[in-house]
């Protein structure tokens, strides 16, 4: 039974209709439940970090607080601004939600399991370009925010929408580039294939030694993982990158004019996309539904049956915790800092890393001497360049007199350098008039 | 490989493919027509997004999943988003004027457009109507993505690199044209700023606010200087200076 756990592309598309429907409903319900629990989780965790209880009244541990808030939101008045573009205003939140939920359809929740006699993968569907489907969903999800901002017909939402479009385009470039490294290593774009590719550690041979490398791409492709996670934070509009809804500058950004269920839909899409992005990060970099390393060594069955869903959810919750942690810790970036970070830091690092990685992969089959030359020459050049890089010598600081002499004509007059300010006569008078304090006589008479 | 891909590779058209086509083809057409007909530029862009999405699905249907997804990510996700970005900066009420400058222009355009579409469609149908598709299976033998990659990086590598060089040149050129870099000499330090501020001919104080000592409180009405002259500097440059007529400034007779 432990054989053939990994679904291949051929395993998809042969389920009966009720099974497909069941999987879709499951993925959808997962998104909604994750939102309900995610809001609660975030408020509790942020509350803990800020040394306050957080929601704890409705239900056990305040678990039903989000549900109550959601119900309350549904009964609020739905305001349509007079200047709004009615059709676009109506559709914008739905676009956001649809795109956020659709992305869940290509996320593998687990291996092949048997459901009512059908041997089927725990994943709605998979295509040869599944990761591109994810990218497409996230890039279409921007439309909801941008159109919502535009259609509201007022200034703050418009600014929020503009920011969000610029932000998401910038960070999607960094995100796409960091996935390139995963494609190169896994050799496939299907999500189930990428999970399968992280199953076993590869053997790295460095200087004749065979070192077992871990299978997770988070370790193997660490720069890609870090950049990918940072750009997912940017892509989901979460703090510290929540500039489209920066409440200190833009009220609530693109959703300022929204109320009632439409506002709830925007909130839903934000949390669903946070969970989706965590699930995607888990799939691409953290081994997907596979059990973390020490578990499999003493429990062979950890990766079979329904158990993998547990590992998957645990990883997703851990990543969501990181999202919340970031929000509780980091202040919001300024807009220009944010853009500079995306284009001038993440992007160049990513490009250099891809270049290095493809170089390493192309010399994989060479003999030891060739490898040594291929790695040694660029490393030597880099070393020499860093050693002999012309350092900008700080100019010797001019003395005070030089600074004073160098001042241009017409500057304010300076007092003389050796000016001795005489003590104020009032001070002298105050000291003279002060009554001696009555101090009890100590062992030595002088205090 | 999905069933549809296999079917398409075999040259057949499955029922699902037909249904999808007949649902999405009208939508794509409606999007194209709506894009031309919409008065609001943002609505126009949205109709175009609809057409592009339908095209993406068509590519996927015709055994080209990679190009379909790239169509959606690049064209719909990035390029149309940049369009929207610019359109929003222009302003949400910027609508096309519908005044015909040339008489009968619209009718002529519709007739000619329909005729051209008919000619192209008819020609294509006559030429390709009973052609059977071959070679899809060989092209997608190792998978669609791998097939495209093999062609791009072997046979068409030169064209591919040239295209990317062209695009980079265009991007750098646009940046060079748009980027205004102030020369070092042009940067004024604090002392130079002060000098120019107190130089003869420049009024060192803050500008008079619009409407101050003026005959009206409109921002378009210039302020008066202490000597009674009007100052142009108090009004925004894009606003025309408007002096009130005698009739407007005279008493309306409402205050007894």
C-alpha cells in the first residue's frame, strides 16, 4: 500500500463527477473555514504579542467571533456611492474572491487515497502548467482591488487601487523569477510533480564527497524561498506591505467606500489569498504534504493515507503564523522604500541567483577537474574583485577653523572661536544669597 | 497530458471542447465589440480583458496550455493592468466625445470593417476549412512546455534573443527619455536659494492666497498686491484669470 503514493498527471481527470464536485466543495470550504479561523488566529496571536487577550467572549476561546462579525456585516446597510461606477463596483469584490479561491484548485492537499473505492489524488486538478495557473489567479486577483478602487469614485480608494496595481506588478516579477529556480530544479510545472520532486534528498558531490542534501527546496534553494515568501507578503497586501489599505494615509485604501457583504468579500479574499499563498509556498518549497524529515525515519507510514493532510495543514498554519508575526512586528514601509526594495533588491538578487544556479546545473555532468575550473575561475574573479574594489576613502574632516574659513561670502557671522562666555551675574547672586542647608553633623564635618 | 490535449493531438474535437468554444467565442466577440463601443476608457479596457481571457482558454483548449497561461499572466495580468494604471491616472470621467468630425465616418467604418472581417473570415475558411491538423502530437511529444522550450532555445534562439534585446532597448530608451536627471550645477544649495529668494524682482514673502483682497472668493480670481495691482502668481497656472464684469460686481438689489 505504500507504493505509488505520488500522483502523476495521468491520475487526474478520471474521477467520477461526484468526486470532483466533492473535492471542489472541500477546497472551497477549506478557504472559507481558513478565513473564519484565520481572522480569529490573527487577532489572538497579535493580541498575545501585544500583551492583551484578543477576542475571547464569543464561543470557546472566542472562536466564533469572526462568525458573529460576518453575520453582523451581512445585516449592515449596503451603501452605493453616488459617484460609483455601479457595475464595476458590484463585480470588483467577486473577482477578488473568485481568483483567490480558484488558486486552491491546483494545490495538492495529499497523496493518492481511496475514496469509496476510487483511487484518487487529494487535489482538485493538476495540469502541466499548474504553477502558472496559480500565478494567473494571483495576477487576475489584482483586478478586484484595482477596479474596486477605481469604481468607488473617490480619491482614497483610487489611490489605493493605483498603489496596489503598481505593487502587485512589481512583486509578481520577483515572485515569478523565484519560481523559475523551482522549475529548473524540479523539471516540471505541475504542483504534484514539484511535491514529488522534493520527496527524496539529492546527492551533492562536492570535491569527491557525496553529501546528502535535503529535499525541501526551502533549504536547497534558500534565496528563492526567501524572495518568494517576501513577494507573497507583497502580493497579498499584508503588513508590512499593506500600502493599498494603509489606514494612516488612505483611510482603508481601495475598500474605503465598501460596506456590508461587499466589504466582507474583500476581507474574505484577503484571508483566502493569504492561506492560498501559504499553501503554495508549502507546496513549492516546504515539501508539500510530505511529513517533515525526522518523522519519516521512525514512522514509515507518515506519508500515506490521510495523514499527509495533517502535515500539510500544520505547515500552512505555521506559514500563516509567520504572516501574522510579520504584521505584529514590522512597521509599514514607505511607498518609495517598498518599490526600491522590490525592483533594486529582490529582482537583481533573484537574477544573479538564477544565473548561479543554472551555471551549477550545467556543469553537473562534468568531471571533477572541469567543475573545479568552472567554479574556481568565477569565484577567483569575484574574490579578486572584492579585494581590490576601489574603496571610497573618506576625506579628512576639515578642522573647525578651516570650515569657518571655507564658508562662502555672505554667510551669517560667527562668534570668535575662542569666545569665553563670562558667568552670568545673576548666577553669582543666587549662589551668594542661598541659605546654607541645615545638615545634621556627620562623622566628618565636611559635606 | 489531459484528455483534451490528447484528443486535440489526435485531430478530433471533443464535445467538451465544442461546448467551451461555443460559450466562449460569443463572449470573446462581445468583448471585442464592447471594447470598441464603450465610451469610458476603463470599460473599454475591461471588455478587452474579457476577450483576452477567452483567447487564453482557447489556447489551452487547443493543446497549448503554456501559451494560454502566459496569455493570461502577461497580457491580462500585466499589460492590461499597466493600461488600467495609466487610464486611472488620466481620470475616471475621461470619456470619448461622440461628435463626428467627418460626416458618415462611423457608418463607413462599420461597413468597411464588416466587409474586411467577412473577407478575412471567408478567405480563411476557404483555405483551411477542410484541412486536417497534423503534427500536434509530435510537437507535444515531451510535453507542451518542453516542446516550446526546445524550439525557443535551439531553432529560434537567435530570433528569441533579438526580440528580448529589442524589448530591453525599448524599455531602456523609454526610461532615458522619461527620466529627468538634474545636473550637479543646477542643484542649488541653501545659500544660493536664499540669494535667489532675495534677489531683486523676486518677492521673498509667501505668495498671496487666491481671493485675498479680491473682488470674489473664487480660486480663479487673482489676489491684489498691497499697491492694488492684480498678481498672476496667486492663481493656478491652468486656470484662466477672470475679471468680473461691472454687471456682476454691481449690487443685485437684494440687500435693502
